[in-house]
C-alpha cells in the first residue's frame, strides 16, 4: 500500500485522514475541535496526536496540508492565521518533512479545496475552473490549464474583496461593499441584526428570525437567515437576495476577466436554498457578457474538500504518482 496523509488546519477544527493511492475512501480519519484558547503550538500538538493515531506503524509516501490562512506555497511557510495566534511565519512544510522524512505540500484552504474539487469532485474533467468558498469569509482558488494558479505573491482568487457596492457597508479589510461584506454568513447575520435593532417597529419581516432565536439577536447566524428566508421571512429574503446579488456580480466580473469553464461553490451559504441559487445565477449571467460561457455548480466534497485537496497536492508535488 502507498499511503497519502492529508491534514486540515481549519480555524476551529483540526482533521487528518489517511488514504491508499487510487482509493476514494479514507482508510482512517480523525478530527478534533481546536480549543478556544488555542495557539500554533497547541494546534501542532493536537495534529501530531491525530497523525500518530492514524499512522499506527505505517509510514506515508507523502503529506498534503490545507491551512486556513495565507500561505507561501513555494516554501510551505504559513504567513499567519486570522483565527489562531502564533502562526506568524511558521515553516510548516519544513517541520513536517523533518519529523516524517517525506515530501510535504502546503497551501491555503481555498487553493487546496480547488485542487480537491478539480481532482476528485465537481471540477473533474474541467481544466479551467474557479472554486469559491462562502462561509465565515469568501475566498477562492484557481485551476488554470489543469494547474493551480496562485498569482505573483500567492494572493490570486480573493473574490471576497472585489468591491461590488462602493457605497455599501465597511468590510473588515477597510473597503466598502466587498462581496464578503455582503455574502458571508456572519456578515449576513450582522446585517439582519442591525436592521432589527435599529428598526424595532419594522413592518414585514423579522418575525420568523426572532422566533428562531427567541428574540436573542446575538444567536443569529447565516444559516438561520437562510432557514428564515426559506420559511418566508421577508427581511431574511431581502438580506439573502443581497448576498446572492453580490456574489453574482463578483462571479460575472470574474467570468469576463478570466473566462473559466466552471465556478464551483462550496461552504455553508451555498446550502442557502433554491431562491439564493436562482438570484445568483441570474445576476452572474446579467453581469457577464453574453458571449462568455460558464456554469455555476455546487461543490460535492463538502467538509472533506480540504482533505481531498491535501491528497491532490501530495500527488502533484510527487511526479512519481502522476498517473494515480
């Protein structure tokens, strides 16, 4: 057996899986929540325990790693984590290669998920695709001519910070009206909360939302906004439509600029229901030139996309596995 070890350092969870090359089923799989006060060293310790629990006495032929934050993929160095302290300029590739004695590929979670969907998921058979994750934030990863494309400094794919509404609300990045500011789960929840707090006597909408959280607006999430919209809440529908509109404008512009065959959408917000998808598809088509052909499809690897992407990057960085 030739084994690949895949690792996922997420913002709130750590996961590791072992697969035999050529198989589409995990041999063994472990995941653990990252503790609330975690730093880089606690995350690394937990991941080491997961790895040794998976490997038992086996040795992997290669390791692929997805990291939830900016990564210099050429050196395998983590630049920082937006969720966990202490990850500044950590040479993750070097640390793992030193400990396990095999080659290691490391990249950020959006690029890795793009690789996973391209090789094992909704992007199979498409050489030019853009993967977009819409959850806590909005990020993206490119596959161009069958290869990952990261840009000059590894920052390609930041669709979340394309400005679609210059007069819109301020994003964490400091700009106004970014796709992420309008379409990510936490920001959708914030937008609903602010409307309900500032317009307590608002007529039409909000009743279902208030019912879902028992009037405790701090409990609102993007998922609950989607549920309330599906149940007919007008305010939730309004905010969800704005999110789908923002994402559609971003996708239409990217389609004009780069002309990929396929957009693959992953993350929690993409489970937001038929209405969301209809608005998204319509706005993307209206924004793009009529001559620009593309499809928008849901990702199919779900929460396992970073791990399957880890397998894909391990295969890519080891030419001897090229036909696997």
